[in-house]
C-alpha cells in the first residue's frame, strides 16, 4: 500500500494543537490596512481555531497531522 500524500499548501497553513484541534491564521492582514482600525488589525494578527464545519476537510488534507 503506498503512502498517502499530504497537501503541502494545507501543511503550511494549519498546525495541530495538543488537544487535536487545528490552528490557523486569520485572513485580511496583507494589504488595504489603512482603513482598518488598530483593534481590528490586532485581532487579525492572532491565530484562531479551524471551525467545526471545516475540520473534516483539513483532516483529509493532512493525513499524518
């Protein structure tokens, strides 16, 4: 049986936490930052967990995570 391949793009974006959940970065902090207030930019800089609706997709993309 051949080994399963990991989606490399997903491997760079998601990391598994100690409790088995997946951590991700937030979107919206790359450009057009002048119109976003400091509170919003600060929140966007923090990582968050993958939503429960998308956990299955992420697990499928990262079979060995």
